[in-house]
């Protein structure tokens, strides 16, 4: 299941990617472009814009009700029965949607702060952003928020 968030739903896109779901989002994109890309790639459009879904060609979409990103995420999860798991968390870059790859600890030595290198075991890498990610306190906070909202199974 692949998604396309409209330009109002950037934070929802980040959450979906964090949960491992293939989700496109662009800051600036015309409705026409968004719809044609979504159709071509067989993506479900997530939008707050009723005008967008009135376009006759759009068949797969969900009209998002809340302003609050975690509530939006919950709506998507419930509507499409999304399966979420801790294993799938942080498998996709929240910034650009590229799948993250594991990178050996020795290889990141000169690229992360010394403290991080000394205290962390697992590192993942985004080829496109050229960024290294590791689990840190904010990751635990995110997990907690997902569990609190009954989003993480
Ligand atoms: Zn990236």
C-alpha cells in the first residue's frame, strides 16, 4: 500500500514513513501533477482538500478529517487496516522516503559524534540524503507517542 500526502499533510507523511510506509509528499505540487503521479504509481491520495477528490479520475483516496498529525495517522491506520510493528519502524527515510539501509558501526566512526559512536550499536543510512540515523531518545519518545495513540501494534 502506497500513499501520496497532499501539500497540507507533511507531518502525516513523516509519520507514515517512520512506520515504514511508502509515502510521497511535496511542498509545492499542483493538484493536476499530484493526481497524475498518484494514478501512475497506484498510490492512495491522502488529502484535506475536497476539491481534489471531486476530480473524476481520483478513485483511491481518503479525506483526512483532523488537523492533528497523530489523529490523521490513526484515521489512515483504521481505514486501511495498516499493520504496524516495531520492526518496521525507521526502515524508511522520514525526509525523502528512500528505504534506509543498515550500515556497519566501523564505517560511521568519522561521521557521527564521538559520544554517539561510543554509545550506539545500530546505525542506518539514507543513500539519497547521505544521512546517518541512529536510535536516540527522540526515537523512544516517538514510539511512546505511537503507543499512547494506539497506532503501534
Ligand atoms: Zn533520505
